[in-house]
C-alpha cells in the first residue's frame, strides 16, 4: 500500500499531523510516544500508536453512526488516519462517570464513587499554564468560544458520553472518565477531533475491574501494551479486523 504523506504541520506529544494534497484534509499519525504528568514522564512503547489508531477509528465510527460529527474520514492503515483539517479549540473537555484521578486528588470524592449525573469539566489546554480548570465565563472572557458554542459542546459531549458508555458496556468495558477536544472544520462547524484512546480515557474491565488505560503507565506498572491490545481486541469486531487487515 502506498501512503502519500505531505509536510509535517504539527507535532504533538503522541501524534503528528501531516498535510495531504487536499488542503481540507490531514493525515494523523499515531506515534508510540507516551507521556504523563504534562510530559515529565516519557517513553516509547512499541505498537501503542497502532492500537490507539484502531481504537480511536472504531470509536469515531461508532459516534458517526450515532450522528455525532467528527474529524474522522477513514483509517488509511493502522497508525495513519485520514481526517478533516481542524482549527482546534484549546479546551480539554473531561467527562466523568466514576470518581478517579485528579478529581479525587483535588476534591473530597471517594475513588470509585459513581455519579448520578455525569460531570463535564473544562480545562484550558496549555502546557505553560499547566492545563488549569476553567468555567464557562473564563472560557468566554478569553475569547476561546462563545456561549452558544459552549452550549453545543456540552450537549454534544453528553451525547458522546451516552453513546460511548453504551457501546463500551456492551463490550465489557467501564468508562470512568475521558477527555475530548473539539475544533472547527473547514466549513466552520464545531466537530469532535483528536483521539479517543486509552491515552485519553479511563477504561476498566467490567468483569475483573482491571485497569486498561494509561493509568498503568502513570503508576509505573507493567502490561501497558497488553492492556491497550486488550481494549482493541474487545471493541473491534470481525468486520473491522477484516477491513483494517489486522489480527488481534
Ligand atoms: N486526560 C487527558 N489529557 C490530559 C488530562 C486528562 O487525556 O491532559 C484524561 C485522562 O486520561 C482521564 C481524564 O482525562 O481519562 C481525566 O483525567 P484527570 O483529570 O483525572 O487527570 P489525571 O489523574 O489523569 O492526571
């Protein structure tokens, strides 16, 4: 398979964005780099990009099928995703169903506590300011988004949460929390961008309660790639494996 990749536009912590012949489209390359603690802890884990691209592609397809607009066009080959070119909004939208991570470090929630209603939180995506938590007024005062856009983002995020919760539950996975990012597509619409992978979500095995996400890396535990592979094998069906020519 020949893959025509243009100039590098942007290099993030775990993905690279390349130009294509079409100015409205980019290729997202999922790298094996893994970071935690705002990039303080770094490593390379073989095949991480491969699994993250498959997991993200599958979840973008599930969301598109449910009517959520995303940047996703197709997975060209594992590791390389053809996407709409977006102008990203520097907000990390975090949705929480079960208390974990920074929420239990910063507030008196009990780890593992289930919320009656999902919590949607917004952080300002900025290494310089260390991703501080924002509220609507601060985001609007910054000029990051307007009131209507925030309303749309919240509504879409809650829908994404419902769709992902249902789908992952049917595959034996709990979704304590996840982070997503939005951007403007070439027509000016706000769509879901970035990735939805074990780097950006917490996934717990419903049966065993095993952690299947980046928390393993954050805590210095082994079995990171085994966990990512397990998520891919749990959510990809026969058709996906055939379509993307993978055996997991
Ligand atoms: N998250 C992320 N990028 C960030 C911060 C958080 O993808 O820069 C994800 C993280 O993987 C988790 C959720 O957002 O699924 C909530 O993270 P939390 O605020 O608990 O931070 P953590 O404890 O992971 O530092």
